[in-house]
C-alpha cells in the first residue's frame, strides 16, 4: 500500500532555479468582467511566469480544425480585439517568455475530443490546423486541456486514443520547435480510468497536474478544494482527494517527475451553510455559495473577490484548522463558507512541489489573483508567494494597503489622479495606478523598473531611469546635475531637469483603422516641458474609440499604438524588428514596407 502523507518537506538541493517553470493560465473571458475584476492581456505581467497559456480555443465539429472560441476578442478580423496577437506580443517585453494556446477546458466537451482522437484522418486535420494557427499568431506551443478521457461523455477507448492524439501533435510540434503540454486530473480514480501514464509521459513536454477542484459544491459537505494533505476525518475515496496523495500516485505510476508541474488555484469554492453553528470541515451544506461580483459563478469566488469581501468586514471569520495547511472563511451575514488559498498556503505548496522534485508550478488563473495589489499590497500576491516557495525563498507577507487618502510610498505625498492611468514615482521600481480616480502605489518585481513609455515594468537596460532613484542611489542624475549647478551659483529652492524635452508626433497613416479613430488622429504638434522627478512628458496620443480595440501606426517604424478600451498605449519593437500594420505584429525589417514611417 502506498504511504503518501508527509509532515515535513525536504528541499531538493540539486534543482537549478533557471530550470524551474511557472505556467500561468489566462482566462480570456475576464475582459468582459465588471469594474476591478476586468482583466485583459495588457494587465499581464510578462515577467511573472515562464509560460503563459491562453484559454481557450475550440475544435470545429464540422471541419475538425482548431478555431478561436471568441473570434471578435481573439482575432483581428472585422476590427476584432486581436487578443492572440497582443498576448504573444508580450514576448517583446520578455524575450524569455513562452506563450501557449490551450484547447479544451469548458469550451470542448468530452464527446468531441473522443470523436477526434479516435479517427486518424480527423487527428491529421486538427494537428495541421493547430500548427498553422500557432505559427500564424506566434504562439510557442499548444496545451491540451482534456481532463476526463474515457469518462464524462467519453468512451473506454479514449485512454488509448488520447495518447495517439498527443503523439501526433508532439511529432508535428517538435518539427516546428513548439511545446506540447497536457493538463490532467490529480485524482486517483481519473488516473486509473483515463490515463496511460507512461504513454502520456513520453508524448508531452510537461504534464500539468490540476491540484484543485478536489472538493466543491457538488459535495453535500464543506471541504477545501485543494488540500495539501488529508483531513483527519477523510475516509474512503476522500482520503485520496489531496495533493500529496495525487502527486505520489502519479510518481508511483512511473511518470517522469521532471515533466510534472503542480497546478494550484487562485480561487475558492463555496457553499451556503445550512446552519451557522456547524461551520467546520464536513459541515452539512446542500447549496452552492452565492456568485461573486466579478466571476458571477455559483459556488466559486476568485481570490480577489474573497480578499475584498474580507477587507474591513468583521462578518467574515477566517479559520486555520491546525490539521490543515489552507484557510477557510465563512460569513455570518449570508452563511457563505469558502475554502481558499492565501499567500501562506501557496508558498507552502510551492515548497512542497520543489521537495518532490517536480519541474515547477502551474496556476489557474492570473485574473483571479489580486492582480492589481489593491487588496494585499502586492500585485499577484498568491502567484508570487507560490514562486517564492518553489524557489525556496523566505515567506513574506506584504502589508495590506490603507485608505487611499493616507497612503504614501517612498516618502512622497500621494499624487492626484487626472486623466492618466499610470504615474511614475521617485523610485524607479515603483509607480502609481489610478483606479476610479484613486491612486494606488504599485511596485515592480525584483530587478525591474517602471517604464513610463510602455506603461509596464521592464528591464533597466531598456528604460530611461534618469529621473528616478535606482537601488543604492540617494539622488537622481537630474538632481545631481541641479545640485552641482546650485553649488557654483545662487542656491535655488526649485529643481528642474537639466534640459528641456521636446517631443513631436505627426498624424499616422489611417489605413485599416476605423473611421471614428482615424478622424481623431492629431496633426503635427510640438510640446515643450520642464520636468521634475515626478513628472514625465508624453507624446500627443491618438484619440481612441472606447468601443473598439485596434492598432494605430506610429511615425516611427519601430513603434505603434494600441487603442485599448479608449486608451492609447505605446508599444515598441525590439532588435531589428519593425511594426507591420497589416499583420499587427513586429516583424523583421525585410518583411515590412517602411514607406509610411521613419526608420530612424
């Protein structure tokens, strides 16, 4: 009999940090969520994960080709929002990033996968179309998210046919130097029914173990959806429904551990308690919890929703069962019970994955973490904690933000929000984000600085840091110059930058731009301004239609504008790449006609 429960972790000393993978799913439908829950490609930190996975694509049951789940959002056709292209363009900011397209999830039912995998001619069509789509939109690989072969609308032969599909894909993708991953269940029952473990291990580059959804409102009792170890009251099949047992069971089947990636969730599952007096594990609950304001799903709350609900609300009780490693919380107001992850449990599970010698961690999903940092004080707090655990870094808890009226950072007075979404800080690795007219302090990941041109955190080598403090600096180059001047002349109490900055923008070509946007592009304008350490000069922006997302060409061939939700975001092409308005991506100079822009 397998003994899989452990009480301590032994860190694997031989694992190189450069080999660790962090695979993060992006639920593209989050762009339609309301208020602070809205999440689009531009909200993704391209340095947070080693692999980003776009969810989801579909399979056509008429042609058996891969197809976009939501063409208007995913593609550029008919002034679509070009999310595929914008997603893979994140590699312009982080060249080490890998971007994958996931097929399946809730967008493809088991019977479709079953029919596809069981027919060699249909597999051939699907594989060819998948390779073509990946290359067209510059993805680095494909993820197959078929969780239940031979179960749930499947056929017994799915177990064999699933491997045939993966082998066909792996052969074709390998020829193009593309990655193949498979997201699978952690549950013992599913492993026995659905997976040829050795065949799966040989056919893919990474196996993503979904260490979540092990319990949920389909049960008539409360339990955590992703317990690391079993609860003392777990008996029968429930004793198998924990991460430690599932990981150990996969390993016992002979899987290559260097291909295993432990998946964790940035969310909680919820029930409505029948009785508030019974609020522990295994409390009787026959109803799912109420939907959250952003995810709007019964029995489910994103961590961002949970954190906001708890913040300053004494109706929520947080419990840490001494026998478990995850918290749960319940509300006296509406009897909601929720088992969820916090930074501590994610850090510990990251440590666990490392102790088992796994390749890394995976998360579902980016948009339900506290991605803005407005609740915990650190953007993507759960994912960062998971990464820190896997990398064997000390656990740290950020200080939650206080009210915006008293909030300061770097010793500066809180700035006033105007029309800008982002404002720089005195310190290069910090910035301010305006949400609903309220400024929130933000901080870049370690080693990165805020880029006021790209409106994201980037490497210092591609960022102007002349007007901010880098680590170890006590004054900016601007301040140093001003101080030197003042020492040889009359002292002044007002500092200015050593030179005047002049920025000129001319109207861009209007081909392939909606008429409402093209008509609003400004003519040649020159502005001159004197800047302080808290001020930046900005070019004249195109007037973007808030109802459409599209690209606007720039005067420089190496730049372009993204019109996203009514805001103009300046993008840049790196190396020898230039912007191609027709393809809406950066391409090599020989592939684009630079007639309508300057190559200087």
